[in-house]
């Protein structure tokens, strides 16, 4: 067989059936796909976290006006100049729960049917935090039967009363029965 001159590549071997040999196999890119998939998941969690913190509206403004000033003592201070001890602040009245607030609102402003229906409310959630983007609230009752049960009308009354109590640009209140099934819902 003839050897090629130095610096030149030998001719590729010919396929016995004639023609050129098949192209070399491509490397698998499974590692790239898995790596990019993991990166995508991490980016997704970061984006969700950023949106969540933006919606909760938490921020540190650095306001220290409510923090007590540090106590300073100087050796030259005269005991006669001491201020009298401050009295503790008067006790604040106990804050009402969302359920109590809703019930008292309906008792003051509701119709007779709403007043009767509000006696079946066991818990109200989501009425205190609103951002006017997507506000959701829940009213839990001791009614039974779900959406098609006999108390669906009472659920609508409660949703309507809630809409009179709270308002949002994009709010949804859902009324549940004692088994956790939806009785009614409405916008507020």
C-alpha cells in the first residue's frame, strides 16, 4: 500500500460496498438539556419569590421613630434633673377578628335576611389584606348541602353583604358550607 507523504492525511478507508463511510455519531446533549432545565426551575422560583414579595408590599423604610432612644448616662448628671417615670400606655381595646367585624357590620347595616344568614358564619378569612390586584376572601358557615343544596341563596346573601362591607377593584369572595364545599361566590 502506498504511504502518503509526510504532513498529509491518508485517504479514508472506502466502504467495501463502495461509497463513502457513514458520518461520525453526534455527541449526546442530554447534559445540556438537564442543566438548562434546572436553571429554568431556579429562575422560575426567583421570579415567583420576587412577585410574592412585591404583592405583600413588605419593605424596610428605615423609620426609627417608634424605637426608643438609647439610654445615656453621664457621670455629671444631677439627680434632681431626672424626669418622672413615664406611665405605661393605656391598654388598647381588643381588636375584633374579621368574623366579628363582618358580623357586627351586617347587624348594623344588613337586611333582615342578611342578619339571619350571618348567624351561621363561623369564620371569615382574607378580608384584612387587599392589594386591588387579585383579592380573595372566604366566608365559612355551618350550612350544609353545597352549591346545589338548600342554602345556596343564603350563601349569595352573605356574598352580597360582604361586598357592601369591603370593596376591591378585583375581589372575589367565596362562601363555603361546613364540609368545605362552595355555597356561593361573588365579586366585591
